[in-house]
C-alpha cells in the first residue's frame, strides 16, 4: 500500500512549524490515551516512537489479505507478498538515497546490523588491528566490537567528547593509521542529542583508507539522510524509532563492500545451491536475509516512510527545535537542574538530573502526572561514567508533541521536586 499516493503532502501554502501537531496528532491513535486519569504526554520517543494509523493499517492489511512467505512460491498470495516486500526495499533505498536497492538489507534493527558487520568485517582482523568508536556510543555499537576483541585481540580506540557533548574531532586523525580497520560512530547521540558531522568524519577516515559505519537509529526520525552525500560506507537504523514497527530495520552498505562480506546466518533464501559437499551463497542483499523474513515489518516500515513523505520535514524539524528550546529554557528557569549535552546542533533529546532527586524517582513521579520519560543509563554506561552519574532522566520529543506538553513536563518536574526534596 502506498500511503503517500493516497494522501496529500502537508507542505502547501500557509504551512508553519507550529501547525504540525494539530495536523498529525489525529493520525496517532495512542496519543489519545490517558495515564492515571490524565492525557498522555509521551516523551520517550528515543526509545521507541508511536505509530500512525497508516502503519498500523498497512501491517494489518498484509495479514488480512497478502500473508505468505516471500520469495518462496508462485501462488498469488506469495507473489503479492514478495512484490510488497521488494517494493519496501526500494522505498528504503529512496529514503536514504542509496544507489541501488541491492544495497539495502532488511534486518531486525540497528543492533543486528552492527553485529552482522562485526562478524563479517572482523573475520580477517588480527591482534593489533583497530576499530575507532566514540565516547557517546550506544551499547549496540560497543559490545559487538568487544566480542570481536575477545575472539581476535583487536584494539578499540575511543574518540573523546567534551563536557558540552561534542566529539573532539581534532583527535581523530591520530587514531587513523595502517592498523585502523573501521570508524563506527553514532549520527545522533541517544543521550545528548548531539548531531555529529558525519560527512567530515567520513572525509577524515577515507583520507586514510578507513571505512565508516554510522548508527543512524536516532537520526532518521528527525532529518533527511543521504548516504551518498555523506559518503559513509555503512548506515543502519531501526524502524520502531521512526514511527514504524518493531523488529525491522535496515542496513545500507556500498555494493562492493557488501559483496565482500561472508554470510551472517545460514538457512533458506541466502543460497543459490546447496549440496552436502558445499553451498554457494546468494548475492547481497539475500545473502544476509536467511530464513523467513519479517515481511509485515518491512511493509510497515515502507508505510512509515510513505507517511513521513507527506510531511514538510523542514517544518517538522523546526517545530522539534522549538520543543527542545522550550524544555531547555523551562528546566533552566526551575533552577537546580543539570542538563547533559549542550552542543549547538542537537536533535530534540534532553537528558537531565534534578538536584537531590534520583532519576528513577523522578520518572515515577512524572508518570503520576501522565508524563512518560526514560530513566536510567540509556544503554550508554561509558557516557554516564564520563559525566560521573549512574543515570539521568531523558525527555525525547517528536513532531507530534506540543509546546503545552513541554509545559506539563516542566510543571511535573516542579511537582516531583516539591515532593522529594
């Protein structure tokens, strides 16, 4: 189902960032929920975003009308399912501006994508080889490389961050030499909201012949991504953070690099010929899509992309920046609130602590006011260690949130502080 073809783009004359929430909120059924008798304020979008009716309907319609295994049979349902699945791949290709749909691999999400690359890229790495990470990485872009280090003896170098939450980019060239095999970096920090300069990082790495992997999980919900313009070698993201279903995501890889990788898992559809003596493997992307694929998820992801294509993303981004500014100013006005990450280029993510209040207690009391936030280490323990805290509270916003909801967040923080201090 092509949702974009069925509804007009919301970018006509008179469109303004402030009009975004009123236009889109009716599309998200869950935003009408109540929590503890109060209207839901959902500020946990960096963990998972809510789903528009278009995505929910696309998944349900697949199961109602086209449910079959893809690439497996010649009956009508299988043909329809396969066509929809491959159409979804093409939609993802266009979404990130890959050169070919064959550069798009469907996987469960960002974590599985990075694990696939650690398995494939690292098969020939040896002790002393190096992968460069940053101090703001999610565990999903740390642990797979540590597992590889345990097997092969590679080294992990870490590009530091400043107190403001910006990468110390001038330190990168010193980490790039003949032993460096990969730079793996987040596009947007899930804790700090910092938007990293991927094109510049790629330029520096490529000058030393080093490929670049980008974790785009927190970027794709908020900005246009062009993998060719950035010239990154690999880019991965998860559907559920960009208004699509859970359990589906995509890995982009330059065609020649994907072709050089060995299979990730064995099973059906990743082969061209199997005998007991040997197996010949399919070309990418099928080589990396063993077993029954999450066709409903891919179709739902395509519907999310179609939905986003109906928005004026520049206006949506401007509205999100207004939300971030309102939240930042409101917390600063309260006093006694420490905000982590003050980079000039940020996505709408704000991590903070209230003086004298544990993050988990704050989250519990905010929930009493119907405000959903994330508390904890946010799968970024090394970054917590850098700031010397065990946890923070995180409010992460999306284009469907409102300025009034930000005000409710600030009021709820004031209430929690009064109760707990």
